[in-house]
C-alpha cells in the first residue's frame, strides 16, 4: 500500500479493518449479529469524515482530532451501553487509522511522515475514546450530589474540563493525575462561581462526587489496567486544599464604593 490517503492506495482499508474488529467483538456482543455490527461500524467510521472541511490551513492533527470526535461520538451514541465498549475490551484504533487513510484527501496526508501520522492517530484515538467513555459516567454522578439544571451543567463542565487538563498534563501517576484533576476542577468551579466554589457545591459534596467518579471507572482505563485501585483515600484532603486555594477571600477593597448622596444646595429648593 502506498502512503498518501484517498486515491493513493489500490484498495480500501476500512472494510477489512471493520470486519476484523467486528469478528473480535462478536463473542462479546449479545444484541447484534456480526453482520449488523459490521454494517453499523462502517456507518460510524464513514460518517466521521462527512461534512469535514479539508480546505484552508488546518493542520493534520486538528483534522484527525475532528474525525476522532465524530467517529467515536457516533460509536458511543450507538453502542455506549455495551459493557465491552465501556470497559475497553474492544479496540477501534485500526478502524480509525484506516478510515482516515481512506477518507482524507491525499494532499492532506502526504506531507506528513507516516510515523508522525501514526502517532497523531494513536494520541487522538486515546483522547477521544476516553472523553466519550467518561461523559456518561460524569452525567450519572453529578445528579447524585447537586440539583437544578444550571448548577448540574456548571459542575459537569468544570469537572469534565478538569479531567481534560489532567490528561493534558501528561501525568502517568494515578495519584498525581487525580490531584491535578481535582485541583483543576475546583479552580474551574471557582472561576465559574465568582471566586466562591462553595456557593455552587459544598466541599463535602465535592468529596462525594469525586469518590463516586473514582469508584465508577472515571479514571483513564490505562491507569487501572493492571488492577491498581483508585486513590479514593486522597480525595478529602485534595478537595480541602483545592477549596482553600481557589476560594477568593474578599476584603473591604473588593466592594465597590457606594456613591455619596448629593446634598441639597440652595438652588435645589427651587426644583
């Protein structure tokens, strides 16, 4: 196979990758037969490139990230309730790799060395897969600690962004990752709450939320793949520290000066 995207190879790669993925999943799948599974997977990964704009100066990494979000978003929308997907028993990396090679224009791929391309695809796949897997976990946990649509949305957004920041930190230590996740989430919550995260979610509720997330498979799968237990023991202290760090203490100088009342002069009596 020659390197260079759409039109460069003599045969399509995605159908073969999908058939192999479906065959591997078939023993785990209880609702769809292998033919239907293949058909749906083909739909998800072809749909990923639909409506993408390949013109302009967008870099390949950005385009791959968009494709990953689209394709894996469709995958989880259709199969997100399957335990084999949620627990990472199925691997769709080769499907995504093949989909990009089949569907992206050759002029977008050719300038990039193939090794660089493979690394982009791997990083994008792992990121998008974890984000899609984590979303439902967070959506189930948040209503257990806070109520009201606006507050739930605020907490959801802050915790989701905090987890992304922990992923982007590059930490591979499970305790360090958890601490960065908690600290970033509370920092986001403080920013969204005028410096008072407690006005949106009390610290004890934040402890409950993060314990629920850690115990509910909220950590990246690769961090617990060897059976490492989630570091629930550090949540309470990390929450207390984060609230202390990110709560803005107002002093007299933070309050706007009250306008002085105008004194009525002699001419005001003639109003």
